C-alpha cells in the first residue's frame, strides 16, 4: 500500500507548516513583538510609537530581524549574558585551605574564617593577599557541596497534641 499526503501537491504546504510550528514555539514576547510590527504595517510609525511606548530604534531592530529571517522565532529575546567574562583569580591554595578549615570546623561562616588566625597566618606566610569576607563567601558558594562536611540538623516536625477534655476538680 502506497502512502500519500493530502497536501503533498501544494507547493507552499511545508513553509506554512513551518510558520505554524514557529508561532507555537515563539513564546509570548515574540508574539507581542510580531503584533507590534503588524500594527506598524497597518497604522504607521507615529501611531505605533504612541500606542506601544517603544522607541523607534527598537521597532526597526525588530523589523530587521523579522525581515532577515522571515521567522517569528527570531523575535524571541536572546540571552543577555556576556559570552566572555572575567575568570576568578583566587589562588587554588587559598581555596584548598578554606576547604581544610571547613573540614575541621564544619559549617564555619565566612566572617569567622576571615578573622581566623590560622587562615591569616597561612596567607601571610605565602605572601597571598587575604581575600575579603564576601570573596570567601563566594568561594564557599561556588563549591558543589558548599564545603559542608557535617549535615545540617533536620527540623523536627512536632506532632499536634490533641487536648483531652478533663473533668473539673471540685
């Protein structure tokens, strides 16, 4: 038995199917931007800027994206995270020392580690600058297990005691 497609003879069927799929995957922000662009095509620049309170530059940026790709998905906002960012320049030996301290004194906070005499002497012996309290906190938080070696005590859920009715005393 030979299979055949109902819309196989239509030339633009696949492109229509692609547009429908794009519209479903576009997201609310992209759909809003597309509606703004449709409004611009119908009513013009001044009416669009007044109605939607966006800048002229933003409108034309969206328009260029849509014109270039011809897909609504292109209007979806992209990540604003920088591609390259500054790497940490904390010496790995300092990180190792903080980990050792947290093994000896489980869950010791960043303030106490900063003021710990043992830690300060370790940094001075090796001519390292002593990291600030917030830097020590970032070192601890970046660690996958937060450098915790003693489990936190779980909160005990107290059972609700049912009040019994008692006979009053004479």
